C-alpha cells in the first residue's frame, strides 16, 4: 500500500495491473479483512486498522477527484460477462463506473463494520465512517436509479444485483427490483449474464429475497453460460478447476486460463446456503434439509475446523463437529420425531424447524426412528 492508501490491481505487482487499482480490485483488501472478522479472526483487523483507514481516505479522494459516484474511473468494471454468442469477447456491462461505485460504497460499509467489532479507538473512528457509508448508500440510489424505467443504470443483470446487495434499494421499490431481476433471469434461459462482480452477489441476493429455489436451479443448469456448462460441456469439460472465461473453448489463447479463481466466489454460497453452514465469530449456524440429497462441507475458523454432513430424504440426518470454545445452533425440518436431542420448534420463512443448541464436540441429530449419516 502506498502512503496515499492506494493499492495496485495485482499483488505483488509485477507484469500486470496498474496503480491505483480499479475500485473493485482495490476492495479486495477490506473485503478479505471483513470476511476474516466474520469467522472470528480479529487479529488482521486489529493489525491493519490504520491501513484500512488510509485506504478509506484514498477512496474518499477518488470520489472527490471524480466529482461524484457516477463519474468514477473504472478500468475493468464487472469483468468478463458472458457474450450472448460464444467466442465474441465480453458481453454487455453496466455503464462505466457503476461497478466501481458499488465497490467504493461497499468498502466504506465494511470498514465501518470492522471498526465497530475491533472496539475502543477503532470503534470511535468507525462512527464517522458509518455516517459516510450511510450517505454514500443513499447517493448510490439517487445517482443510478431511473424513475422513468424503474431500473438502475442501463438495466443489465448486474444493475439489479448490486443495488440489492448494497442495501441501496428503498423498501418500497425492492419488490419490483427483485421481480425485474427474476424476470431477466427467466428470460435469459434461467442463467446469469453478468460478470465476476455480479456473480459474487447474485445468488445471495436471490436467497435473501425469497428466491433460493431459483438460485439452486441456476446452479444446477448445464446450459451456456453456467457453472454446469464449464464442467459438463462436450468440448472441454473442466475437472477440478474453473475457467477464466465463461466461453473459454471458443476464445483465443490470451487471458483464457483454465485454472482461475475469478468466478469461484460461488463457493461461499454453496457452503453457506446449499450446504447450510455459517460461522459468525464463535457461533456456528447450521440449516440442514433445505433440499433433497446429501451435503458434506467444512470451514476453517480461528478455533479449528467445523465439519458438517447432512442428508435429506423422508427424514433428516445431521452429523456435526464443533471445535472447542464454539457453540452451534442446528435447524432441521420438524418432520418426524427428533432423535439425538430435544429441542423446541421455530418458524423460518413459513417452514417449521427443530432448533437444537449444542456445544463443542461430535453431534449426531436427526428425525425418524434412527439417524444414519
């Protein structure tokens, strides 16, 4: 990081990228610290709080120099949206600067949240950063929302996903923005048409707005463009890695890796929502039995690795290992008699679940006469 708080696009900076970074690339610094805080790793946040503040200062300077959220520089934007016709480069993007504005506001939001968790002087610093985040979130809506078309920016998929992810959509407009996003997906062969920034947030946005079923159908699709297409196409099926480009076999040899992490952000959704495993500090939340089939997931925390296996058929079976010093809440559908624990029931999105609280150790819980995982 330079003394002005700027970062390069690529770290360590060698042959590629520039400085200062595209604001979406710049956001990786605060994003990584923020995600570590979510699973209980406070040390990086405490060690790098001064650098986080310096990066926020750099962000403020970029905004001031540009003259507004709608005028930000953006070398890359929502990188590599799939072309409508394979082999034709990148597909439609939002207007230049839209993704940069989103990333700028999100970085400020996350910096405020980090400071609050650190506490002490950092929490005092975070008060002003939080106020800035609130103002910028409101500005994002007023800058990019078009009252005539009832949409953001130019109306491509990313322009529905990112405002919802940012919390910038007013409550009275949210139903129609979500409905427009769903309609766009339905009219796009039930798949995604945005780039790597869109996909980082798309599936979670659908889940948070009651359309986790649609997110799952998109992830199960094998039509182009999709993750299933990468792994099950007839030309060059991926095996253990992801492609850099959604239509890789049809593009040239430049910037066309078959071992690239750009679209791998979907992994978080697979673990948290499809697998049902979330960690917040020293607390583990498990939602089992959300769909038919079986799941095996794990995640590393500051106290050790959490392991979860569950299967859903006529009944639900769960096996969970919780590290010492952590506690877990397990939700499983309240169909059949609970085995391995006693627990009250609770309603989640209209569905009744058993709510089981456990401490560290190995736990086997389920419904039915016998639990087999």
